[in-house]
């Protein structure tokens, strides 16, 4: 048909034919520009094809120092057969794997961030799960960190616990025997021990008919911690294959086996084990309204101490995001989530360890920085994931939870530093619209006149730099001139409009984050030219010196680092393997980073 004078034709066989030809080119090694080295096996492929289906490889290719050469990627922790299955899938959209290979395909898909494949493999494993295999499946799901799969396996275990308890894998688990007191509600709504002991423990009820069993902690011997519970109980040597991630504490399933006996499967500080729980009878003086123990139990260890739990992650993994502190909360906006560029904005409350969503930005945006000016949040420049650079900006007003446009930059700017100083907004450096060459440009926005003007240029071209304000000065730290990482640092004096080179960092890096704490600059993470790094260094302006500090727990390139309430937070980024949604905090006194937050147990 030729409507309106235009020729229109759709070749129904074109896509299928092109896909088959692409796969044939891969297998013959023609036009291939990436070599995958998997446990001694070399596999050739096309970078563009793999980048479309693997966010992990997309980020590696995107950070490649020679984007026009041949990429070399080592995957020594994966099964070559599983990687070949994924390559066939990338070229044909068909996933074919022997049942014995599915777990390895899942592991490879997790590494390569191929979530659709991971979900299909997980569903296949669930379809084959039975009472004989569910414990090993639970261990696999836990090691993979797949909460969706883990929840489904745990639900199956709860439903079939008594049948599972007769299986060989169950009998191999370490065992813990506990004897506890019957609890009852007092007049002031506390759960009290029905059999009084010296310094009897008190336990508080929780929601949804869960009951916390908290027993008086036994005395310590030689400074070693003991497990709260019966002095006659013992925990056998853990089975190494049944280890879950450290710090996991969870009752997976429980079943009442007699009037006062319960069988539980639990994870105690990362060890999957069996708990036999025997409850003593209450004395006759206990109230007749003593509540019965519910089927769902919550068991807490070491109740009178501060316990650690992993900090709540962001809803989205983000690399190249913008972060800022506003009203005592941490704001994380935009960034890349796998190959997608995000508009979403999340807000973290340190007091509740909870993330919530704010109104999304009008434009998807990554590789940008943001700052708070006069109580409002500004984002400018960056990349929208389609074109290289943006000139637009927008402002978030927390009173109305909405974003409004701000005057555009005079040139497109990606990977630029943004900072508020003396009531104005500065944007410094960045990459030019035509490539990866750094800029010297420095522009300042006046929120009163709503206009951009130029100020003195940098001494060195740079993009992907860390920028912040300290003591009335503006600092720009590291970055890259083209692809070469920099350790140089410049300081801007707004009074005489000059940039001055100061002491360089110990480590050259681009894509690092910076935060101010206790009158000093802390620069962490980034990319050193070959891999994402976790090292952190501190700048003391009174000494004009840099000092290496404690490393972050995870390498983080293009992460957000911000101070909130006298605490430095690092969020998101790319660790060299995957995009991150995790959070960690810095303790100045101990000079240590931790992904855990403290919670009280009574």
C-alpha cells in the first residue's frame, strides 16, 4: 500500500533472518569486537549485541578506555557452558539448557544482570522443587541473594515442614535445643515470664500475632559470646554447605509438634539450623488469659545488646546518580539502572532506615550532580541515555513535591560538577558535546536573576570530577582529562574569581564521590583507569594534605557520597560487576565503613 504517497513495506522475515545471520557471524568470528575469557575458554561476540541484553557488560563497554578497539572480558567464576547458553539467548532469544545446567545459567545471568533469564531459571527451579531438594534450593537462593526466590522456597518449607524433617538433608543440619518459659500479658501490656527467675526477663509483643522469645542471657565465659537458650542445649558444627549470608537472622518455618513443643527451621547469624523449642508450663498463678503461642514465631538472640541489620537498599540500583542532603534526609535521583536511564527520586530517612519516593524528575537523567540552594534541590545537565549531553535543568520544591524547569545551560554538559556556594549554583567542567574531552568551563546561576554567567575557567580540562564546597571555597577533585584519570585538585576563590591548584590526591580517579565532615573533605570510590575502587582519602585544608582512610566495603564507581547528620553515606554506583542499590556509612571514630545499621533489642 502507498497511503499519502509514501511507500510502506514490512518484511516479516527480516528480523528472524537478521538474527540468524548475526549468530552465524558470531560463531564464525566475523566482525566480532569482544573476547570473553571464561575459565580458559575464549568466546567471540559483538559488543553491541551483548550490551543490549547484559547491563553488566554494557557498563564495562561504556567504561572501556578504547571504545573502538576489541574488548577483553574475563569471567573466571562462571561455567563456560552456561555462558554459551546466554550467548545463544542474546542472539536468538531462545533459552535452552540441560536441567543440570540451570543453576549455573542462573548464576551467570545474575553476574551479567540478565534479570529476565534469572527469573525464568528461578521459576524452572521452583517447578522442580520437592521436600527432598528444598533445603539445597533454599541455600542456593540465599547465596544468590534472590529475595523473590527465597520467599517462595521459604513458603514451601513452612507448608511442608513435617515431611521435610524426615529427609536426609534436614537430618544433616546443625541443631539447637532450647527450653523457654511460657509468657503471659501483664496489666500494663507487657509479656512476662510465667515462671519467675532472678532478674526475670521481659519481652514485648509484636504485631501480627508474632511472639518474640527472649531469654535471659547466660553469663559470658572468657569474653566469648554464648547463644541465648537452654544451658543444656548445644549447637553442632555447622554444615559448610548450609551457610547463608552473614548477619541473616530468620525463622524460616515452625510447626507445633505437641502441646508445648515446636520444631523450627531458622537462620541464625547466617547458619541454617534446626531449633527444637520446648516450653515450660506456667505456674497456677498465671492469668487464665495467657495467649497461646502462634504458629509463626520470631526468635531474637542477645536481646540486651545493639544488633546489626543491613541498611535498607534503594528501590532501584543506580550508577551515575545525583545525591544531596535536604532537611536531614538523603536524596538519590536518576542514574543508570542497567541500560535504562531513570527519572525516579528516592528519599532516605536515617532515623527509620526507610526509603520513600519523591516526585520523579521531568527528564531521565544520569551522569550529573545536584545541590541544594535556598532550600530547593537543583539538577542540571547530564545524559538522558539517548543523546550524549543535556543542557536542561530543573528544581525540586519540597513544599509542593514537584519539579519545575530552570533556565538552560549555555552549552550541553555531561559529567559536570555541581555545587552551591554563597547563594549561587556553580557547574564546573564536564565533557564536551562531541566526545569525551574534558572542559575548563565554569558557569554560575543566580536564582534571583535566573540567569547563567561565566566565571574563571579551570586550569585543567576535566570531567567526571567530584565537586563540593568547604570553608567558602569551591573544590573540584580528580576526574579525567580525556580518558586519563587525574589526581589533581583545584580550589576556587569566589572573592577574586581564581582557581588554584592545591595538593594532589594519592590516587588518580574519575567518577568518585565527595562529602564534607568535621571540616575535611572525604573522597571515595571511583574508577582508576582499570577498575572500580573502594579506597577513600581525606583532605585537611589546614595542612593542605591528603591522607588515606578506611576503604568502603564495596568498590563504587559513579556512586553518590553525601553527609547527612554528621554521617557520611555512600549509595549506589557500579562495583565492576553490577549496578548497586546498597548503602554504607562511615564511622569517623573507628575509621571504618559498614553496610549495617544498629537496632535495639529489649
